[in-house]
C-alpha cells in the first residue's frame, strides 16, 4: 500500500487501532509518520474548511500557535511549488529564532528528506519542489511595499511595533501585495492584546475571516504538568492570566483614564538620551498584602517622559522592597526617588536609607484618591508627552483599571504600580518649578 494511503487510513483510526498500525511500519515509514501533522494535531490547529482569506489564531501561550503556523506553511509549500510565502514577525531576529529555527519552527517540522534550505543572507527559504518563503520584519513596513506573495504567515501580530502605526502599515502593505495565485491567504498567530491592528481585524470581520480561539490548557498533554500548574497558580484568573493563558482579548473599561489603544499609541522601542531619571515607589501597608509599586521614568531634553521599567515586587518585606527600589535606582542611574509616605513616612525613609539608597529621597503624602491623582498624568499621555520604552503588562493593566471619579476596576486590590508611575511622572512633569526672581540687595 502506498504510504500516502496508509497515512490517510491512520487519520481515521481510533488511538488503539492507530498504535497497532504504527507497529507494522518500517523505519522510513515511521519517520514520515512522525511528521504527519494531521495525525498529531488537535482539530483547532488544522486549517479551517471553506473559502477564507484570513485565518486568525488568537490563543494563550503554549497553545501551539507557532506549530500550527509552521505546519500550515509547510502544507502550502508541499502542495504548491509556485507558492511565494511571506513570513513576518515583530523583528527579523524573532522570525529566524521562532518561525524558522525554533523548536516548532519550519526547519523542525519538515521531514528530513523534504526539508527546505534556509539562506539567511537572502532572507529566504527554498523547498526542494521550488516553493519559497521570504522573511520580513513588521518594524520595517516599507519592505513589504512592492513584493508579491501568494500566502503569508504573520506571527504575534499583537506584539508588532505600534509606533508611527508601523503594525497597521505592515499589514496593509502585505495585503496589497497578496495577489499571486487563485486563492491568496494569510494566517496570523498571536496572543491577544487590545492593539489597533488586532481590534481592526476583529471589528471588520466578515466571511473571509476565520478566528480560532483557545488557551494554554488546550495543549496540556504537550506541556510540562508542573508548568501548567504553577503558571495557573501564579496568575489564576487575573487580567494578565486571562490574556496570556486563556487567550481572552481584554476590552477597555468604560470611564477608564487610560485605554489600551492610547497606551499602544505611546509605545516606543528605545528611549532617547535622558536628562533626569526618577524612581517612583508606592510602599505596601504590610509585607503580606499588596505589591510594592516601583516604576522608573526618565525625562528627555525635549520635555517628553519615558517609562523605562516596572521593578515592582509582590508580598515583599520592607527590607526587600527597599532593596528592589535601590537596585532600580542604581541600574537606571536615577537622580531621585519619590515615595509615598502615607503608611509611615519615617519608616519609609528609614528602610530606603538602610538599603544603601544614597540618592535624594522625596516623601510625598497623598491628599486625594488614586484616580484623582492620576487624572493630570493621564492627560499627559493624551497630549503625547509620555512614551513607554517597552511593554509593561501588569502596570498597564492597572492603568486601564483606574476610573475617572470611580472605584478601581483593575487587577488586585490596589493599583500600586500605577500609583508609583503617577508619583514619578508628577515629580518629572507636574512638580512645581522655582521661578527666577530678582533679589534686591
């Protein structure tokens, strides 16, 4: 019996009969079976039926998105020698490390006898039958202007750089060039985040879009049991857990001072040279309660502020969170630490100094609620005066839970990280500045 027919039969058998049949295969056949994706894939990892143009796999970490994307590309290349496939990731190093050479990447999933040749200098992969794939970075959308493709695999589209609308421009340029063959198609794999590109895809959904959703636990059989147990224990049903594990797209809370779209619009890859750096600290009331918010913010010469790091610590003793604050100040070469002192100003000052914090320390006292203090800082974001030099999920979740004139609706009992951010930005951008005066002598 031809091997292809044998594999087709294996696809239809129950697990017991399948194991019996696998025992009758020779070495060459067993090698082929090990890379026969339909035999091992879960149904949601297989390309959907129908006349779709875009297949969006939006699921939690560990779901098997990368494997599904690589196997779909492999199937396209095997079936269509004339295929010209675009492989697009957040950066070229990520395309190579994850989509090409990763454990679930293209080189790993292809059978040895039909493995494509990777030509890094040409940013190209060539299969033995002539099918080709070209590598692109979503951070360079203009490189997609001009080239034509028949298919595309876009990985982690919610992670693509949103500065200057690069992510949406990369997507649009791709679609304009997706015009080879009779049925051009694109597959996008991503962990959900409420970024403009992903929201646009879902808002404009029609019959040409198929969405597959899922979570980490869907792939439990292929993940270490300890990992699944520990990660769920740590993040549970928190906002971060719902997004990163359950694959849930978190919508904005009505009345929130920050929206996720606003934060994404403020995203940047690297911060410029900074004139000042401040560490904001929101100490916890007790070591067993809330987190100690520790956020590092810098001020550039053009007057813009740049969020550099979220160094917050959970359930920390005064000595531990003081050491974390001192460490953040040292790493970022801060020139001041601003700490809320409502929970005992003398204690806050004493533990920070005990942690060998030699920088100027300013203790601030909260006379208004957290949301009220945050409102003028949120206005700075709306004015485009604050940037985020990276992604800070836990901090940003808290920011999006601060409601104007209302109760906090974010993760945890209190927005400690967001409060630390507010103190730091208030010091840098909203603090009183001494005006020059003429002194009579």
